[in-house]
């Protein structure tokens, strides 16, 4: 019975740890609505499709290797379970990031690290055949081809050089497969300032699609990861199927015996119930008294909170009223200044208009005088001059 309780408690702890610690539920929705580019959308979609290929290849290779070992081979069966658990959790963290470029680079590096671990690292000869090495090599070729499709020629060559160098300088040292983030190194290698990189989930439909993908992966991977971890715990403990079956049978027998005792001794159970009622009544009374005391305290605290809220509300109303009055005074002063400025402007305009009118009248009088001179006096003067000339010519 103790073994069964221990097993259930361990499995429950694993489930709670995975559900509450899973990074896939860490979703940060950007308040901006900047849409992702077509390249970023393609990169996010195809990287996540590659993650499904990664999971399938790793599980198939691990299951094939598991059949070649005895079921009670604790060491090798545990290694295979650790490979599936750590590899899939590592790629989940790499592929399902906010930035599509970060997802691609980190997934690429993680895949190359796994390939190098089985080909040239400490994972060489770890298993009975080369199934793990073959699967890792195929996955490395697949993500290399994916990057070649998503990136232009120059960016692809530069990124390929970077991920190969980064994976070689940060090799996996054990089957734990700890993920090493490489996106910052990629930015530095491409002379991109981190402050200039804006991480956005895109528009609302794109953000909802991202959340939907994360939840779909969570619902698909969580049961498998839980079962593998429970199997790993059971494999490395003293619990076996016979112990579990025996504990369950013992519990069922004890339950049946107790049920028979209750059915065959009704008078005893009634007496026991009455005695328990008498014994438990003081405890119930004490619980009621403490509960009432707590309720009274809560009532007093609620009243104090209500009074505090009322005071704050009154102070806020007074503050708003004071600010309103100050604003009214400022507006009144500005209105008076504006009226004074308007009056001064009107006076200046009137003075200028009178001045211009006087100048216009003067010029009009001058032109009128000239007109009179031309109309009346010019003909008389011209006649006088002509008559004088005619008088001079007649004596000859």
C-alpha cells in the first residue's frame, strides 16, 4: 500500500511540475499590432512542422532500439526514455518561441548538437546500433534544407557557418540534452543590435494562431512526456507490476471486509455514530465559535475598508473640485487677457483705417482739383494763347 501511494504521489508531482513549469504556456501578447512579414510567417509555420518530424523520428528510433534490449535492462531502457524526454522538451523550447528567426536558429543548433553527440561526441556507441545516429543525421539534413528554403543565399551561408561553429563550441555532454540558446550569438555574428530587434507576435489573428499551435502541441506532447517520466521512475525504483497488483488487491479486500462489517453490525454502527456525535459536539461548537469570530473580524475589516474607500472618494472629489476651480480661474484670466488683446487690436485697426481713409480723401481732393484745372482752365488758357498769337500776325 505504501508503495502504491508513493508511486501515485510521484506521478502527481511530475504532472503538476510539467503543467505549471511548461514554457509553452508562457505567452506574452504584444500590445502592438505590427503584422509579421511573409518570410516570418513561413518560418514560424515550417519550423513547427519540422518539430513534428523531429518528434516522430526520435520516437521511432527510440522504440526500435527499445525492442532490442530486454524489458528489465534498466540502464539502456532508461537512456532511451531520457533521450525521448530531453530531446523533445529541448526542441519544444527551441521551436516555439515568439521570434520566428530565434526558433529556426535555436532548433537548427539543437539538432546539430544532437547529431554531433551521436556521431563524434560522448554518445558514440551509446546504443546497440546506429539508429539514433541515423535519425539525428536525417533530422540535421532536413533542417538544413528547410533553412536553405527560408533564407536567401547569403543569409543561409552565413547562418550555416554560424550554427555549425556554435554547435561545435557548445557540444552536448550527456543524454540530458540541455538547450543552449544561440539567437543572441547569431545577432552578434550578423552585426545586429539586440535593441533594434523587435519581438512581436503579429496581429491578433496571428497571435491567436500562435497560441493555438502551442496549446495543440501541449495537449499532444504532455501525455507522452508524463507516461515516459512515470515509466522512468517505475523502471528505476523497486516498484514492479506484481507489487502494484498486490497493493490494489489488498486494498480491495480491506474495503470489502469493512463493507461487510458495516452491513452485518447496524446496531454497533448506530451506537458508534451517537458516541461520535457526543464526542465531536464540543469540537463542532468550538469550530462554530471560531468561525463566527472570524466572520465578525471580517465584518469589521469590511466596514473599515468601506470607510477608507469613502474617505478616499471624498478626498478625490475635493481634489477634482479644487482642480476644476483652479482651471476655471486660469480660463477666466486667459479670457480677460484675450479680450484686452482683442480690444487693443480693434483700436489699432480702427486707427489704421482712419489714417488710410484720410490719405485717400486727400489724394481724391488733389485729383479733383487737377481735374477741374484740366476741364475749365486749360481751354481758357489755350484760347488766350491762340488769340494772342493771332493778334500778333494781323498787323503784317
